[in-house]
């Protein structure tokens, strides 16, 4: 059983190793086999490769028109390598950008917490809260008054209908 598992793992490793296509050694067909590379990009790659091998991913990006950092990340994810190296530049830059955003947000929060509130600001906040509570109470009172008026109107209508109904029933008898 263990031998079978090891054999499967070795086969998977071999398949992954074959999936990686080095831009300096690949044939046109191998380059076309990479998702994101078509005949036009393949032609550009082979033309630039004739001038000299690609040393780094940055060299590849600079020399092959139409390939930027975003497309380099996608090509690398799909198995393209330069001298056996996958592209990590854009991913690292994105992580650095996110780290900077987080640090900025933390600094802003820290500054906000460190800043003492003045008495005038505190008083203003309290006044706003009181006004808001008063408006809420007024609205509740108005709503209750409308509901009570509606109930009174229904009761009055019912009372007015009672004598007429009793007179009509007396007339029938």
C-alpha cells in the first residue's frame, strides 16, 4: 500500500515538473500550450529570445511587449518560468500595498484614540444626543395620539350606528 502511495506521489511530482515550461527552452508549441499565450505572443517571445536568453522575469516583461506584471503573474500560475523561477513580483507588491494600508488605518485609529476630547466637543455631542432623544419621544407621542384619535373615531362611528340600528329593528317589530 505504501509503495502505491509513493508511486502516485512520484507521478504527480513528475507531472508538475513537466507542466513548468521555461521560456528560454520551450518550443513554439509548448509556449502556445500555456494558457494566456497565443501565436502573437509566442512570436514576440521567440524573436526576443533570438537576441539573447531572458535573464529574469523583469527582463522578460521589459522585452516582450504586451506582457506586464499582471499577465506575468497569470502566466507564471499557468506554468511559465524564466530560468526555472516563477514570477513573484506582483504578488509581493500587492502584499506590501495591503500592509501599508493596514498600517495607515492602525495609525489613524491610534491618533484618534490618543487625541483628547475637548469639553466643547463633548458638550456638543451630548446636546446632539439629547435633541435626538427629544425628537424620538415627540414622534412617539404624535404616533400614539393619531392611533388614539383613530380609535375614538371608530368608537363614535359605532355609537352613531347603534341608535339607527335599534330604531330600524324596533320598526320591524
